[in-house]
C-alpha cells in the first residue's frame, strides 16, 4: 500500500461545498493508499485575519501574528476532518503543535526542522486519514509559528520528507502548472512535465501555483511533486528532475510580477565598497533587492547604480539612502514605482541560441520599452511599464509557441 501526502489549497476548500468535494476525493484515494492530508485556510481567511491585526497596530507583534494567522488552518482542518467522518471514514485533525512540527523561531517565516511521526504513522496504519493543518508549527520556545505566505506547500513537502511518502500531490483550482497566468492570457495551457529548476524560477518570478521555498525543498530532497486540480480528473503537472524532462520547447513558461519599483543613484564615486555601502542598510531592514545594474562613466570616476525592489519598500528605501547621503556622496536619486517584471523560463534555452534576440524583438514589435534586464541559464527577465504587462505576456506567449 502506497503512502501519499495530499495538500489542498485555500481555493480547493474555499466553501463548505468544496470541502465536501475534497472529502470525496480523499475517500477515493484512501481505498488503496495510506493518506496524510495537509490543508490550507479557506480562501481569503488569512487576508481577513491580517487586516484585523492591522486595525490593532501597523506594528503588530510577529509572535502574536503567527497565533492569529494560523487559526485559519485550524478551521479548515476541523471542517475537512468532520466531512470525512460524516462519510464514514476514520479521520482526525492535527495542529502543528500537537504533532509536533518543530520550526526555528523566525516568526512569520519559519523553517521546519523536524516532524515527529510516531503517532500519525500509527493512526494511518490502522486505516485512519490524518488531516494536518498546514502553514504552521511550533518553535523550541513553545510558541506557534507560521511558514510564510503559501506555507502550506512547504508543510506538504516537509511531511513527504519526514513521513517518507511515495508521492506529494498538490491540489489546486487549476488543471496543473500553466504556461502563464490564465487570467491575463486565455491561451495559457497546461504543462505536462516541468523540472524543479524551471518551477523554482516560475514560482520565484511571480507564478502563484507553488511557494518557492517548497519547490526548493522538494528539489534538494528529490521529492516528486504532482500539481493537479481538485475539480477535474485531468492528469495535472509532474515536477521532476531536469534529467527526466524532454525539452522540445525552448521556453516552458512565462511569469510576471507587478508592483515593482526602480531606484537609480546617480553620480556616486566609483570605488571599491560603494555598492556594499548602498545595500548594507537596505538588507539590514529586510528589504529584498532584485535586479542591479551599474554603469560607469567614461573617465571611470563616477557610476550610476540602479536596482529594483517591491513598491511597498520604496519609501523606506529612499529614506535609508538619504540618511547615508554624506557617505555615498551621490548627485541625485531617481525613482519609478509603476513597473512590472516579465520573465521567460525554460531549461531548453541553454542549448538554443537567439532566444534573447527573439524576446527583445517581440517586445519591440509591440512598442514595449525595456528598462532593465537580468538573466540566468534558464530565464531572462525584463522590467517594463506595469500597464503593458498583459500586452507583453501575450506577445511572448505567442512568439515562443506556447498558445
């Protein structure tokens, strides 16, 4: 008998009717498998809880925020267990602290260190279905922790690792991993197989099917993932090692992220350590830097340093740079906060020349100006005006034969 972990996201358990449908899926799977279920909060609940904390304080304590946000998974975990019991299935819910799922103490964005398996293994060996609340654990200080947004994916991958399951199935509201966001391009199609590396790039660059940390963990531990729909019988998408993927297409998918801002520091002295002086205080304030471009003047004495961040971090970033003005000795700062990042991803790009030219020509034909560029072996990202996002995605989707 195989042992499966099946994870259901918020959209899959968003209503009572959907929870009942999920219970029937689990019932069918449990007839020939040992089943451990990981469940997210019902769609929208985590945002509602976060909004409540903001009404109390804009600096709500992170430890108490984890207690608050983790309650959403407790509700869906209990409702799904109750639905299974109503179908005549032996089922029981477990919260993170009950198992326990031990994490570090990086509250609101913790990492799982260990999961105790004895009690749940004993339960499922006797034809029980274990329903685990995703997204949560407990620190060594015995405080409730959460794993960051989308953290139920990470819970499922960790359960697959520690319980040595034969498969990790991620159920969502779409048929699998798609070539791009179907809400922005109706011609998006399902990808049958995708490598860990490609999936990690897509998740990191804006695709919302899986949390990047979960993909990275599954890649490190070589855990096969299967993304599929909770509402159809279609085969879904297998996420597998790169060596097992047949790369007939150069580009596998297109991701995008809105809400980006670009900051340019003009006229800094070009000397060793200047970039470190700029980015050190920004990093210490937990602001993530994305693209970085440095242009040096012809005489080699001055440089312009441009970088991108998320829009919500712009005000704080500008303040930190201003405070450091005397040390940096720059001429001026320019900024733009209405930008989007568009990325093409594909492991097949490594063996095919001309991909960069093809991408840039496609955007040029649509009169879309490129403001910044970054690349890796399997992706090319460009920064463009945010209001041109849909136009760019549709053009590239067509250019690379993904329609």
